[in-house]
C-alpha cells in the first residue's frame, strides 16, 4: 500500500569551503504535489552565509542566494517547525527538480569595496556568481550530484576585507565561527498525492 | 482560485559604514505580481564584531513599494544566530506594478562609536561590513 505522502531525500556532501554542489533528480511518479522542503545538516555552524537555490520543472522557487539556514532543521529543531511548507503546493508529476548548495557564498561578498561609500543593494549578477542550473535533457539519478571545483572560495591568502570582489578574495572566516569539513546536507522534499 | 505560483525573492544589501544610511533602490522583476509576505534579516557579518548570538536591534529599515507609492513601514532588524530564531514572514498584500521600484533606507544602529568609525567618517579595522537580506514571498506569474 502506498501512503499519501512521502519524504524524498537527496544527500549532498560539502567537502571544502566555498564548494558548490549541484543536483538534479525527479520527483516520485506516484505523488502529485510538492508541499514543502527542508534541509537537514549534522553540523549547524556551517549554515550561516551558505545558500540554497531550488527549481521545479525549470521554474525558480528559491533564488540561488536564498540562505540555507532558513530551511534547516537539526538536532535542536523539530522538522515541522523549520520545514518550509508551501502555501500553494507545487504541482509535480515525475518533475525535474534542481538544487544548488553553495557553502559560505555570502561571506565572499563582504569584501566588496566597489559599492557606494555607505553600501547599497548588491546586484543580482554579483550575488548569483554563476547561474548553475542546467537545462539539459538528461535527468541524473536520485542522489547523484556534481561538484563544481572551479568555484572554491577562500583560495586566496585570507587577507581580510581589502581585496576586490572575487571568489578567491573572500575574507578569512572568524575563528569563532570555524567550519569543519566535510559535512553533509540532506534535502528533503515533502510530497503528497 | 489564485493563478501563479509562490516564489521567494531575496534582495541583499551591504552596510559599509556604521554611520552612513544605506539607500535601497532596485527594480522588482516583471513576473512578480503580488507580495504576500516580507522578512528582513541579518545575513552575515555582525558575528565578526560581536560574540553575542542575539542583538535585538542592529538597524532600522524603511521600505516602499510601487515607485514610493506604498510605504510598508519601518522594521527593526535583529541579529539572531540562535537555532530557535523566528523565520516567520510579515503578512503583506501588495499588488506590484510592472517594473516598479522597491525603495527604502537602512540606518545602522550598532558599533557606531569611535572604535569603529573615526571623526573623519573613515571606518577602523574593528568595523566589519555586514549584509542584510529582505526576503519577499511573492506571487509570480511567469
């Protein structure tokens, strides 16, 4: 017997600072509504500044700069209190879903000195460093994912905030907020009939 | 039945000087037809200046929609890195005009003393830039 709902999972492993992990899969064919989404991490300290973009059938639900910690439950938080439940469930039918998790992506923007002297809105082109969504026809199997090694932050000397914009010019992380790698992120899709 | 789908649109802005107000001025995408909820949060940066995990107010944000025709109000922005931090959206029912501006101002309220910014307005090494994000829960018709 098939239950009326299912939590479909995709597991991602973040191996180093600034890593971007892309996945795509398709929703279970027996379920027709995507009612919610959550991320689960074993290591909460990694979340702040990390982002998660998400699309269904090539239509964006979350921009790539959506902060991951807004979607997360961990040992301290029950799933139903942090899972984002969609007010309008997203219709699915073996739909293609894509996601992109970027570790520490917002920290890389802190060193940008090219804005107005007081600051201002960060342009979309800079926030979404590289649009990673792929519109290819192939659907990668569940839990398969690819890693973009060219986009690794903190490759520079960690010289603080003096550098210009660039992934390699990200500021050195605060020792108090030290992140340990690798860590795993599970993407949980709440499907119903 | 309402047509369209809900998307979440973030607008990030950076604060580079503790005493200088930040002007927000950006065009919302054409596919956004309605704002259903608004949330403004600190994203990154403050944790490099404070060992606290919660500061109730780090700044004041004023927001206007539809080319300054609709003033949403003034919001206090907290710094909240606690796991139990609220992730609720403020209710809003704003019909968005095509290609209209989202405007506003942000005024920083923390780390404004002379240790962080000199009399000449130049920030010291103790000051760290930080980012605030406005999340718009929107009805999209794309």
